[in-house]
């Protein structure tokens, strides 16, 4: 059975460690997903959004890893907006266990931020949201 392809949206300036943890979890033997690790490490100008849109179109689901400053991360806000425009399913994952994790600026008011556990992650990837 093919694995679900996941795009990770995260605050590159503050949460790269969280992205790396998620990439590691995708390598677990019982992982139902694989990471399309196409994080864009360029300034948010010009064709950046076009590249993000192409990459988001190529996956099954977008995982938004939320940290303490995600509400101020312009790149994450743009990626969430693109996922919404492309009608790609996405979910918010609470990346930090201390402090208050923030939703992206473009998250919908009803978007739930889910606790990051292995079981939750597998369910969320599978569509339980």
C-alpha cells in the first residue's frame, strides 16, 4: 500500500528542530506516511509561492507544525492559504510541549491544534480530523 505523501509547513526560523523530528517519525517502520521534504529555504519573494503551490499540489496532506511564533511566520501563513485554495487537507500539530503554540495567521477559526503523539499523528495522516 502506498504511503501518504505529506508536506510539512513550519516556521523555518524557529522550528526546524520540530520539522526534523517529524521527518524522523516518517522513517519508523510502521509509518503510514512519507515526507515530501521540499521546504523552501529562499526569501519569500517572486516565484516562492508558485513553487510552494506546485509542491503542495503534489502531496496528499499538509502538516502544519505549530510553535511559539507560528502566528508571525509569513511563510507558514502563505502555505496554509495555498493548501486552503488548493483544497488540500491540512492539520495543525502542536510542536512544543511548553509554552503556548500559536496557529498560523491564515488558519481558520475552527482549525483544531492537535497534540503531537505518534498515535494521533498516524490517525491525523489517515484523515481523522
